C-alpha cells in the first residue's frame, strides 16, 4: 500500500485452511474523493467462505474478508460532497469500477468487467509505486476502510447498524431483481427458494411490497419459522411431489437463493406461463436446464449479481421505510472462525454479523 496510510487492524486468512487470525496493515492514503470509515459491524456472507478457502481459485492471501459493512465516517477528502464526519454509511460487495464501460455508464456498475471487489479485489487505481503495481483490497473484517464516495451509501438513522449490515449484500441481491423484473407488485405471488441469509430477506421484502409469498424449502422444520415469524403466506416442501404439484403454475416469480446443488425443473413448474425465475444463489455444480422446462410456458431464467450503488441506496431507504432488517447473530471478532464453521453447516438464523468496533482486533488468536 502507499506509505503513510492509516494503520488498520483486522483478521485475515493466510492460506486455504481459511483460518482467520489478527493481521495489521496500512490502508491507502485518503484521496480527494475518498471517505475514511470507522467500521462498526460487518456481516459474514457465504462468498467470504468461498474466498478464504480458495474454492473459486482466486484467493490472494492474506485475505481480509467482509463486504457487508456499516460504519461511521471519520474523515473525508477535499473533493467529497456526499458525506461528512459523523454520517452512518455502508459499503457493499464492491468499492470501485472502471466508470467508463457501458455497464458503468448506464448505472449498472455491478456488472463492470473491471469491478473492484471490497475484499480480495485488485485495486488498479491506487497502486503503491510502479505503474503496473496494484494492491489487493482488504474488506470489512478490519477497523477502518478508505473508499471512494461514489461507492458508499447512506444508512438511514432508523435502521439499527447491526441489522442493516447484511442488507449491503444479501439485501440488495434479492431486492434488486425484484424491482428489475417487476416482482414487487402488490398481490403478485412470489416463491422464495431457501430460507437462509438471502431467503429470509426476500420474504421480508416480498411482504413489504404487498406480495403473496411462498417459501420453498427442503427442510420441513422451517415451516413454523417461515409462516409464523417471517410472515410468509405458504410453505412448500420441495421434495413433496403432491405439495409441489398442487402449487404448479401459481407463481409470478421465483427468487432462488440456494447455494447448494439442486434441481430447478420442479421449481420452474411452479411458475405461471411467462413467469420469471431469478437465480441469486451460487451452487458450485451446474444447473440442469432441459429446454422443455422453459419452452413449455415461455418461462424465463435470469441471474442477478448484487445491485448497483443506486439500487443499494434505494433498498436501504425502502428497508428503513418498512422496517426491514436482517435477523442476526452478533459475534465478536475472536469468534469468527467458529462462526464460519457454523455457517458451513447452515447453523445460523440468518446472518452472522461481527461487532468490529466492540472487538479487540489485535487479540492473539
């Protein structure tokens, strides 16, 4: 990193074991366009798990994970007009983009081919010397971030910071396609596949939009949770053929949040003709999609990757207006390895959030 940047204390993985331990490093020097943020809370996402264990083959160790960050602005560069010290802000999955491609020019910078991820990304814009040098971005499992104002969002005062943190990735990942594909109309019927970090927020947003929401899960034990506490209207057990048959052709759209391999043909059968399925979970095995499953009924399958900065701001404002927050288990940083083990077993309702500001960041692991 450039010399003279703020010293940061975080936790990092050094190898594919994914084991995290204390790690100190220096942040880049705050530029004219930058906001310096004291991190309060950071959510733990399945993506963090894939990266620290190098399951996608692109880990650049040491990796400081974390891209669901809520914090407080402590300082701003001379050119910053959007934020001031004391503002509560959020940083999500990415911290920069090329700013000139078609995606960036049309407000879809989340699909920029040169997107700079918040963690384990390559930060071309802030090299540490040579013209070709670049720094690896380090995420929110640390006490301070330095981010361009254009990639920071305002967190409304009415949202609790711990419950708002997972909205920065999990929340916008389900909210954005619901708006894009008009799966946000009152009275429309939405299916939500999987009741985890993303799924429980899809249920909450669906109900806030005034929709009829059906949860589709392989775990019958989640029925009471879905209907009672989260307010879904119906619950389908995905491997119960009679339940699935009874619900055939009833849904306007489906948000599929499952990150393990699963069959999608039975899910497509739930859609009305010309219905829309959006895949937001990322299984490591390919989806099996026979042509008949979409030709019959003219059904559509799309993917969605988080959302733009504007989507993220709109989602936070909507969440504040309707009281939507993630259900969290807040943990200290020195519990993070246990939290990741539990996340692998889906043993969390529904999102771990690290209390970064309340943790001794440089404690020996």
